[in-house]
């Protein structure tokens, strides 16, 4: 889903982005990609790769980016990548081990 710039949803999404940037350490590359995603109007809790949480909900952009492009785990994470396994790479759906 894309939010129209200037809409309440867009502004709330930007506020969520600001909170995430302050709370979660990330590389400059991760920051710039996440900022671009949100500025384009996409929900911060979505991703372009169609990655999903074990419960079927959409995975947030940063988590999906880290799993697919490196650094899926580290001291900055509050979630444990090791507790997940990729069930189907074509669907990029994760299941609990």
C-alpha cells in the first residue's frame, strides 16, 4: 500500500520512520534505503520482496532487507534470525523452527 504525500497516514509513517532511525542502529545504506522506501509512500511495515513473518503478516522493510542482503543478525537486533527458516524462497515466507 502506498500513502499519498501529505496524508495523515503518510505523516504517521514518517513519524514511525523517525522513531525507528533513533531506536535501531543501522548502516548508512540501510538508513538511506529505508528512508527512500518511506518517502515513496510505502508503509514502513511492508517490503518490496514480499517477505512475511511466520504468522503471515508483512515483514518490515529493514528486517526483510537484512535477511535477504546480509547482516540478518547482530547486537542491534531484538529479533532472532536463527529462530526462523525460509520455507519457500519463491514466496520468501519464514516459519518458526
